[in-house]
């Protein structure tokens, strides 16, 4: 699951950082998205819940953990792509302004074109390692991982053999599913937002 919508960036007011990465809390809309995704997931046979070191994932997962009586575990390797010098909200500003570097990142599908940005290889290695560890710890079980758009995109790329950014853009509080059998990753669903269909989006 991708976390719920986080608070908007205000120019000149950078987000607090956790281990060098921007850590905004959920917005009011994000809180409602979190409530809805957790309500939908409550009927699933979930045996473990994972979140990242960034608080918006823990906020999103909290209601599910309480409802199922499961304490979420933290996996730092599921944290969002590191945006280098553009952490703290600056990346959002550059996207809004359609900065030339943003255009280049999209065209070449490479995060390391951002100054100090994480390489695709480094992202893929830590995401693969995390997913494999979780799968090994929970054989034949259903696990919920609350993570970030870049991580979901890389997970789906690894599972499908697609281009690095082919699955970039999962909606906030969306559900994507993979099935792991041995060393095979199979994409089951991507960007399922049926639980959000009647939720008004911010203007």
C-alpha cells in the first residue's frame, strides 16, 4: 500500500528530515484515505504489517494494526527513493515548476539525475532485499507493507521486468499486490483504489 496523502509543501518551509529524507505527516485527506484503506484490508488474512522509517506510513497503517491486533514492524529498506539535495519538499516544488532536471529524470527514468539522488541500482537492491526477507519470514502468508510510490514502482518493475518507471505513480492509499513463489515475483494487481472512489480529491 502507498501511504495516504501527506501535507502540502510550502515554499521556504522544508519538511523535517528523518535520516536525510523528508518526513511530512498525513494531510486531513490522507487521514481519511488511511481510514478507508485500513477498513478494506481488515477482512484480509493479514499475518504481519510492515511500515518504513517515515512516519506517514506508520500513520496510514495504524488503524489496521489496531483492528487486527498486530504491531507493525519497521523495515528501513522500504523507505522512499532518496532525492538527494532535493529532499525536504524541494522535489515537489521542482515538479510543480517542471524544472528541466525533472524532465530529464522522467525521460531517462533515473533518480540519480537529481543532485545526490539515489541510483536505480541501489534502490532495486534494497527493495529486492527487503521483499525477499519479508517473504522468507512469512512463507505462505499474507503480509501488508505500507510504503512509498517509488518503492511500489520499483517492486512492480522487478516483478514484471518492466522499465524502471513503468509503474511509477501509484495513487495515495492504493493497493498493489504481488505473489512470491520461490524466486518468482508475480504481479497480481496494481494501483487498486476502489475504496477511494467516492472520496473527493483536493482541488
